[in-house]
C-alpha cells in the first residue's frame, strides 16, 4: 500500500511538480500578449560574430515564461527591476493559485540569483472568471540591469 502511495506521489510530482493544471502553459493553449509586455533586455554579448563584428545577439522572448523547460539562462529578461507580462489563458477560469519559479542559487553559473523577482502582484479583471492575467514585478533581489522570469503558471477551475 505504501509503495502505491509513493509511486502515485512521484508520478504526480514528475508530471509538473505542482499537481495542478497550468492554464498559462503554451502547449496547452496559453499565449503571451507581447504588445502588452515590458521591453526585452538585449544582452550585450554576441552569440554569433564574424571577424569580431557582432552579427546576432541572443535574447529570449516572453514566450519562454509559459514553457516548461527550466535551466540556467532559459528565461525572459526585461530591463530594470520593474516590469509586466500579460498572458492569455487557454480558457476562461476562476483562478485559485499562481506559481512563479526561478532557478535555485546552486544552479546559477554566477552563484547568485539577484535577477530573480522579489515583489510581484497578479492583476485581474473585475469579473469572477476571466481569460487574461497580468503579472507585475515591482522589484528583484538586487540586479541593477535586468530581471529574469523563468516560469509563471496560473491555476484554477474552468468557467462553465
């Protein structure tokens, strides 16, 4: 009996670690309203250069925030410590919880996570159920140039 309980718990954890449906997940139908997001921070390090002349700079789009792959550097960075992200959910829901994730300090190549969001809020329309959520970041943990968002999830119950 204990083995069955443990196996079920591990299965639930491996599915997406929360055991709750993510209505923001891109592969499930969620999307980013990119015209209503903060400006992406463009890195100053060229990914491709020719004879020392930079040809292409790497930066992730806000879409990465609603995708499940989390590893160091696979985040959306916006300028400064204050910004916002608007997500169209896969369906109209009654929200019950939100999850904001960042990589742990131990996996950071620099050994710190000062670009992680610190204070944030989720804004909703004045309806009980709605299809759009706005995440506002008010501060990070001390990074002066940018803030990184790795994963934002929206949980709830579908509207009937």
